[in-house]
C-alpha cells in the first residue's frame, strides 16, 4: 500500500508541505517496505498547474492516500473521484506523518469532503432555482401568449387577404419597410412575434415583411424608447434603435435568399 506526502524536501526527514501544489516534492512511500520515491514537482512560484501535476503523480503511483497541510477543493475533487483519501492539517516531518498515518492519528479531510458536497448541493439548488424561475416566467407569459393567439384568430377572421394585399404590395423593399415599421411600434414578448409572423405567413404576406417584423419586434422598441433614453442616454438609445431598424432590411433580404436556396 502506498501513500503520497507533500514535502519541502526529497527525504523522509523533510517538513510536510504547507499546500499541495506549492510543495516542491511529492514523496510516495510504500508502507509495506518503507521504500520511497521523491518526485520533484515543477511550479512557477504561484502553483499554476502544479496541484494537478501532484494529483497525476499520486494517481500514477497508485497512492491510496495523500497527506499535506492543505488541499484545495478543486485539486481534491479528482482525488476523491478516484477514492484517494485526503488528510490535511498535517505538520512535522514526513517520517512523523507516516507514523501518524499508521497509528490512525491523522485527521481525514472532512473539510474537503464537505466542500465538494456543498458544491454539489449548491449546484442542485441553483438548478432548482433556475427551473422555478423558468416556470414562473412561462406562467407569466402564458396569458399574453394566449391573448395574442386569440387576437390573431380575430385578425384572420375579420381581415381578408385582399385587405392585406392592398397593404403589402409584394414589392420587397416596401413590404420590408412596412413590416419593420409595424415591429418597431409594437411591444410585447418576443414569442408573440413568432405567432403573429406565422399568421401573416399563412395569409401569404411577403416573407420580407414577416422577417423584418420579427427582427424589429425584438430589437427596436419605440414604446420603450423613453425608458431606454432615461437608462442609457438619448444618443445611445436613438443610435441603437435606428441602427437596428436599418439593418432589418438587409437581414430580411439575406434570410429570404438563404430560405430560397435551402428550399
């Protein structure tokens, strides 16, 4: 059975290393024969990469335990995953640490286990919190989405294709401008624009208009412009909205061109 000890020197009389990753040596001892191997750990003074290097050495030498003054949770994780025991707050010489380990006097690093356990519990708590927030957002959005679907149904029932064709003439630039204008003035959840766009597409409205509407619905907000000016300043707000409105036209043309190639 082998154990690994972080040390400040290459022999058993060396002091225990204060921190795994900053200790210049990792001494691997065979407890059955007391043969040992002192492996030098290269580091730049900051410990960058040295901790993982020490872990790799311990695993390569089949050490079942590692002793040090301190082991960070990040370095401890791969050790725990390979069932390597970790003992921290170890001091004195390497020889004394070996004797303490033999007698069962060293303290197993409950701190490290608890830290990784807390990380796992925190990850689960964060996931649960994210799922709850998503559910609440969906619940708050659902009435608006249902309302939009109902309005679209009424729109389809009372607005004929002839009326739409009188508005959207089929000219790409004109239809793009109208779609972008409608999307800029309207306000609501981005999902609503997909529902409205789908309804217009089924009524055979120009895809240029539908694309421009969806783009400006999300990126341009005339209704929210006063609030954006108050928060970010009028120069930024006006420049951003104007740029988004202008770019809606090339985006619409590019989208329709790609769509035609794919179809």
